[in-house]
C-alpha cells in the first residue's frame, strides 16, 4: 500500500445532456470542496469511522494523516465550533467540514471539481460562476473561473484571487523597465490578461528575483525578442520553472507549454507560491530579531524555525491583540476569525505609528453591517498605506489566501516588535537556517511531498517524509503496512521511532546508502549532522535515479560515469577544459561549467559576459550566470552560486548530474 497522496485529484462522471450539464456544473462547484474518494479508502480512515464518528482525541492524528498540521491547543478551540451535536465527537460530515477549512487555510488557492462533459464535447471552455464559501452558515459566495481541459476535468480559480494578483504585480513590479507595468498595467478586469502576461516568462523571472534576490541572472533572460519567437519564450519559461523549483516551489506537472498556453490554474498556482515566498522572506529572526517576543514558555529561538509563516503570523497577530483593547478570542485562522473585522481594527490601531495623521482609530466597530465595517477598517489601513489591494468582500468572505497576504504585508510594513537595546542579539548569535538546510528543504518541497517542510529536523523526525522520498527514488521501496501514519499520544515516541528505524533499514537495503553511525533515534531527535548526511544522500540518489531512468540503465550511475560523460561532451565540442573530479578548485570560476552548457546547447553561452579576473566577486558573478544558463537549458539545479565558488563537492556533483540529465532529455526528444 502506498502512502496517502494528499493532493486533490479529479474523478470522472458520465456524459449528460445539455440541460443536465448546466445543472451539474452548478451543483459541482461545491464538489471542489470535497475530500476526494481515494483519501477515504485508506483502511486507517475507514476503520475510524466504522462506528459512525470519532472522538476528539482521534482528530489530531487523523488530520496529520491527511497532511494537515495544527497544534493541539488550537485544535481544541476549533473543534468546539464544528461539534454541532456537542457530543465531543465528529461524524464524517463534521470532520469533512473541519478538514476543508483547515486545508483552505494551509494551502488555499486553485481547486478541483469533478469532470463535467458537455454533449458538444467542448475543450478549454472558460466559464465564470459562483462557489460556496467554506463556511456553510455564510450566504456569501465567490466568483470562480473554470477551465475544462481536453481530458475532461474542470479546474477553477477564484476571480478575486486573480484580480488581487494582477493588482499586486502591477504594484510590485511597477518600476521594472522591461515589463512597463506602470504605463501598461495588467488589466484585472480581463480574465485572460494576467495569464497572457506570463506567457513569455519574463514576468515570472522578475517576480522570482523579487522573492529571492539573485536567484536568476538577468543576462540569462531573453528580454528582447519577437513575441512570435516561441523558442526564446520557451527558454524563459524553462528558466523560470527550474528557478522556482530551486527556491522550493512545487512545480510538479507544470511545464513551459502549460504557461505558454495560459492554463489559468497552473499559472495562478505558480504565481501564488512565488508571491507567498516574497511575502514571507523576511519573517525571520535575522530581519526581525523582535520575533523572540513571540516565544512561549519553555521555547527557544530555534523553535521559531519550526513554525510555518502562517503560524508565525498568527502568533504575531495575537501578540499585538494582547497589547490592544481587544477582548475577543485569539485568532486561529485567516478566514472565519477575521470576517467581522474586529480583530483587524484592533490590530491596525496598535501597530500604526503614533504620529499617523489622521490617527488610526476604532470607529469601524461602531458599524454593524459587516461589509461596511470591512470597508471602514480598510480605510484605516489606507492611512498607513497598508491596504495591499484587499477588498471588503475578501474580508467578509474570509478568503484565507488574500487575508494571509494582507496580514503578511502588515507585518512587513509595521512589525512593531521592538526589543530593548540591551536585548538585541548580535548578528552572529541569531539562529537562522543555514544555506545547506535551505537547499535541502527547497529540494524536498519542490517534489510536492506533504506535509510542507518548514524546518528539516522537526519535520523529518517522524520518518514519514524520508520514507516518501525513498518511494520517489525507488518506487515500492517502503512496505507501508509496517509504518505508522498517525500517532497515538501515549505511544507517539515509540511509533515515530519505528518509522525512523525503517528509514535507516531501507537506506541500507535496497538503497545502499552509507549511513555508518546513523540510527533511528538520531532522526527522531533531530541530530543535525547525521540528518543532513542522510538527506544529502537522498538528494544525490534522487538525481542519479533520474539519470538512470533516462539512460535506461539496469545499474546505478556512478560519479565516474558523469565525469566521463562531461569530458566526452567537452571534447566533442572542441572545448579545452577537462573535468578531473568534483572538488577541483579550478571549478570555482565556472568556466568549465559554462563550457559544458555550451557543449550541450551550442551557442547558448555568451562568453563575453564571463569575468576572468579571478576575484571572489567575479567568480560569484560567473556562478550565478552558469546556474541560470543551466536552468535555462532544462537542468533542475538546486545548488547555489556559493556552492560553486567554494567548490562544495557534494553540490557540484548534483550540478553535473543535472546537466547530464538535461543533455539526455534533449537527445531523447
């Protein structure tokens, strides 16, 4: 039995008449909220609902199994709202409602609805309709744009999210000389305008560089070319997708042709991931040391690394509310808990600078109509220039994605977490994610594995993510009947240790990793050195497994095979450089890597752009260009320019392996 796939999938239904199709389409809008059938087919889940309902004590572990991470103390408050019968139990319907709300808050965005086929057999039909909100007690609804693919399923995008994204990009990239959005902004009233602006890949590349500066060397972007040049456009899109993968975006099943054809849900899915990274990139101790004020009793600064950006922002929100006159319940989500604008009004009042004129006040709370109150609250946000394009409807409907963006923007503009001068830590003392940790985390997240990894050591300690990675590297490696996917509060440590022990056993056989000194307890306890050693071997094995599949080889690809391939490629292209090993200091200037890229795709490297002075700055400049060009020709590289300049043997191996895979893909096609 394979590990449960948490992502929504599409199901098919029989063809209907024209009248039935119209009726079914309306009724199926709500189906995008359903937990899909195969997620209920897991014996563990079926077993729990055999008696009709489950106790509150079982809900936490079941949510974990479905990829939803929520702290127990927060869950207890939430459960009270969903226990309609007040019997301390949830039936299937109540649990489904709870799951959908938490899922929307965790990963809101594009939804999937069941297949609706018309008798006319229309393909790529684009319609706008309405979708129920996740709160069944609320009469508000959201406009949904749906597109039917040739295969049948409808994919939907919320209109307000497309409009917000268009407006956000117009503001964020307004001054970019190549996009010209100030003079020619994206038309948010046109359903296709946003997607068309992404077709040439330039906007995506620029957005990635805003989210994570210096991810893409602009010299690698085809900035000036005819819009009819599909070849140049495809190169930009390849560069954008592989760079998005490198910063941790899930790009599974997203290809250049999907964006070139302006497929709404795929474009929006990618855009939101990049924007989310942009919005949260500075929510850390390095940029805001005052985050230590959010620590709870018994926690250390390192515990903040374990929290998702959403969890951090909720803590910040509630911390500020405690400083205000707010007397309501703590905020536990960006949907239902903020719909009445009360918490927002108090938040704005407490974080606004004291010299704001006119001052930010509590007047919105005098208004009983929620939509009108939301508008008044947003006018208060306007006073401190922090409205961030959100509308009163977005607040009243409780759109989790847009409200998350609104709160993230408030934090970035007015964190209001001032530490006394004597308590501000020295730069070298601040605990932050290392470059190596971030690279491995981005690698794992890009593969679409659930749950999302925020911090390697805490999120890998139950063994489940590691075991999923094994099955990606070598399908059917894991016997899931022996693995605990949910955990009992009393036996939790034993069950997680069981999983970690299996992670070590499978690493030895059949994966043949070198794991001397690594045991199950090391993974469970989050031993940094040993966990990093294991994850590195997973990343290496994944890269080499792709090579082995492309080569249709029955034996594993060895380091020497990559070196031999590289030298043969260089020789055939009449290049003078030679690769001896992956720790050769000569690799630090990126010249050989650029030669190899040019050998794979002749004429791709502009050698006049490379610097030969040998200074650290020149080497870093070359490395950024080399990585960008490698991604542009299809190499799925996770290494950073620093890894090349510092000749990190492990990461350089992955660079050459990815280039080899890219070359084999070209030959295959």
